[in-house]
């Protein structure tokens, strides 16, 4: 059975580490918000470190994250930002203490591979949601969804999609995150098991052909055929080809999954957007999909 870390409560200590790209702004707003939630914030020793484009050397980034994984007083770990770099330290992390005393790990984008690794290797839930760097521009609704996810309050998302969905209903364990990182995890011990899962995907700044290639990689490997449902979140900032590719990300995905009968919803409010709603990886969710309307309960 998938383990659920203890929900946060006022007075809990939470840590912020930087496992990927270096910070270019301070975290004062995020710290203020977390403190307003009643949490005590502890910064990693190297959270503001810089080594080329990374938040310190691989060893510094690993050390901060390992310290928080091992510290029984820390009840949740927030990755300060994404970018690139988490995969460089992943195999040197020790999750033995974490497995004995699981805690919430929060992030998205490059942090997807850490969330995937945690579910695959420790059978523990985590949260795909706003990170301290993105608190600055995050909508009030998205930040509240993160608070609710961490404090154990029920979450139901209701929205109307712009792109036509494939109607249906499904219940299953939620997996997913950034599509590029899902593909990067393939062939390793960090890759998700897609069997009977509800997958959600998002990405930013990719060429349309790259989105097509990554989705076809999942199809050719047999992963998509095993799903119970698919949630297509934000695919924004994608690069238009000088020679037009001819399909939007949504059109690409619709074509690739046409052979399956599970429900598919589009334009879900998650990913590299200000309204990045929290999603609990490893949690059982229910999706009710109509042609335009979507209800997701987690």
C-alpha cells in the first residue's frame, strides 16, 4: 500500500533546499507565506549557493537534500525551484531514514524525477505543486491548493477545458508531471509504473516535434495502453517551427491516444503557469470528464 506522510500541522518545521538550478531571487515572500500557514521554515545551508548554472556543486545540493531527508524534525521538503540538476544527485541520495519516517516532498518541473523516484523506490506520496520561487507569481488559488494538499484538506477541481475532451470516468492512482522528465526517467529505477494509473502531463518551452516524439515514446513502450485516464495540463511556451509542424500539443496528444478508450481531459490547470494547482502523486483520484467540463477529486 502506498504510504501517505503525516499531514502538516501548525508548528511543524519544513525545509527548503535547492537540488537543481541556482536561485536568482530571494525567498522572502515564500518564507512569509509558509510562516503564515503556521510553519517554521529552515533553509538548507547551500540554498543560495551557485556553481555555474546550478545551486551549488552536486555535493552541496545533495548534502542539503540528504540532511532534510534524514532530519526527523523536518516534516516537509520544498525544492526552491526547478531548472535542471536533480537527476545529477538522485542516485547518491539515501532514503533509508525517509522510508522509516516519510515526509512530504514538494516541487514540479525538474523535480518530477525526484517525485517519481520517491513513489517508485519508497512507495510514498509526494506533491506536485508550486515551489518557493514560483510563490512570487502563483495565484492565491494555487497556493491555497498546495496548503490544503499538505494539511490534509479535501481537494476538488472543477473547470471547463477549451480543447474538446474525451468523456468518461476513471479512478486510479495519480502519477505524472513534466513530460521531459518522465521520459528522462525511462529505463531507470526512477520510472513510474503506468499500469492502471491516471497520468497527468505538462511541459514548457518544447518544440512541437519534441512533444510528439516523447508521447510516441510512451506509446511505443506500451505505457499509454496501460492507463485508466490521462490528464493533459499546461503545454505552454512551446516553440513554433520555422517549417510548421502542423499540430498543437493538444492535437498531437489526441492523435496519439486515439486508439485507447480511457477518458482524456485537456487544459488542466497544472504546470508552468501561475495557477499551478497541487496534485498529490501516489494518491487515489477520481476524474469525471465531459466534452468540456472536468471534475477531479483527490
